[in-house]
């Protein structure tokens, strides 16, 4: 899908779907104040998009497109990794789920009816954390995985609650955690060779100022592209 803010975006793209993704975004406005866009900003852009869509196809068809479109939401990793409250506040996951619920209700109020919500992955098994906090054996960081798993459990429960609140909507929680964990624990099962490092810079870190200073010769051997993100092959498997 083309980015909604792409200056080359054409009217026909609005009819078939666009992407509102932003790097380093999260559910918590305090996280986004330092790293990415606010959740409310996404809703503002979505509302703007709806106005443009209806101007092209008309009110009735616009509403029909919205109600029959699939909306995918995947965020929250940055909140757990980089928001200080994630470590300092024992109840942070509950707060984060409240932010997520508010965002999902905002989507519903603007006309979204089919919403797939991804949980977060096993953050402690990302190459960045295995190489910086995993010791000599580069093990997964259990404390980070526990936070991620706990958040997912609470998010899944909240989505079930929203389903009861909005019976005309179809909201689905999508388990991202166990799929990624299986990729990491059983790489050869999926045709991989390496899970503890990333292809880019053979990846102890993610250099935000350089796309990829040093890359591996065959990214298909790697579960991860860099310290945080899957390779293209991994995302294709996810889809």
C-alpha cells in the first residue's frame, strides 16, 4: 500500500487503500512525543483521508468502502522498549492497553468495522537485545519477553471486550509473539540459518543515521534484517 503522505499519491490510491505507518510510533502519546507520531495524529490523518475518499466516490460508496475494508494495526513495541514508564511503572501495561483501546474505538467511530490488531513480538529475542543484554551466549532477555507477553494477554482481553461493546464490528487479535518466537527458535524449519544476528551490520545495533553500513551477502539466511526488524522473507511468511 502507498503511504498516505506520499506527495505522489493519486486519487485511485485512496480508493484501494493506503498506509498510515510511521517509524517509532506507539500507543502512548508520551512515547511518541520523543520518537514518532501521536495516535491522535493518525486518527486526524484518517479522518482527512475519509473526506478525500468521499469527495471522489460519494458519501454512500465511501461509507461502504470503509465498512468493508480491512484495517491492520501493529504498534506497541516502541512503548515497551523505550518508554521509561515501562520499567518504572508496574501497571504500565494496563495503561498501554487503555491507550490502545482508545485508539481502536477512535477507528470504529470513524467508520472502521473490520480491524486486525497485532500483539507485540518477543522483544527480548531481537538481535539488538540478545547482543547487548543476553550475555556471552546471547540469550533472549526474559524480562522484556515477559513484558511483551503480559501486554499481549491484556490486549487480547480488551479486544474481546470491544467485540462485545461493538457487535457490528469484527475485531481480531493476531498473535505475533508466538509466530516470531518459532522463527527464532526453529530457523531451519523456515529455511533460515541465523536468528541471533541481523543481516545489516551483522547486527548488533540499528544505526538510525545509516540505512545499512554493512550487509550480509545473503539476507535469505537471516531471520532479521537488522537489530529490530525481520527480513523481507520474514514479513512474507507473516503475511
